[in-house]
C-alpha cells in the first residue's frame, strides 16, 4: 500500500506569514500555480491554510478588500493534515469525508513537508491503473506468444 510521502513533489509548498495580504497571497498562488498556501508557526508546524475556496467565500463574496485583509483573518485554522507515512487510501477517504481539497503533509514532528490536493491523488490513481494495464497487456502478449502445449 502506497504512502502519502510518495505524492510529495520536490517543489516546496507555498508558505506565507499570517500578516500577508490576501492580494499578495493570491498573486503568489497564481505565480506558483497552486490552489493553497500554508501558514506555519516558527517551528515549521502548520497553523492555517488559505485556499481558493477561502478566497471566494471569505473575501470576494463578502466584498472585502483583498489588499487590506490578511491571511490570519481568513485562513482556516481547524486543520486536517496527514503524516507522510499514512496510506494514500486512508488519507483520500478522510479528505473526501471532510470535503477538503488541499491537505498539508507533516513529518513525525509535525513540521510541514508538503501539500497534496485531490488532483494529486487522482493522478496517482491514474498512474497506478496505467501500470496495471501495461502489466496485463504484457501478460496477455506473452501468453499468446508461448507455444501451445499438447496434451
């Protein structure tokens, strides 16, 4: 069973300070092409996450000025996160159950290692299915190529 750590990319997660403006965060998210920013304490442990959904529901639809609102005012602080050694299937189930699209991944000490999305989980499933398909294809091709044995 694959572990979450296999989904963490070499690209470091976007981490900003709680006093960063939402406008600056949105610009950074756009520049990095990510849907979430993590806010960490000085010890590297996540204390909040700000996502595209937070931008829409807590800033845009309320008519708040993104240049004046800080991440600390609108970030999600009731965090769901996973440890890097957890099974992918269990984490995916919890994300779906809790309706979470972005999830901070932490090491055994609780420090941020990365952030995964439901899209990352979907890509992993597609890769796994492609590998299974290739293995079945090779099996069938080898079975067809083997000489028939008479009885």
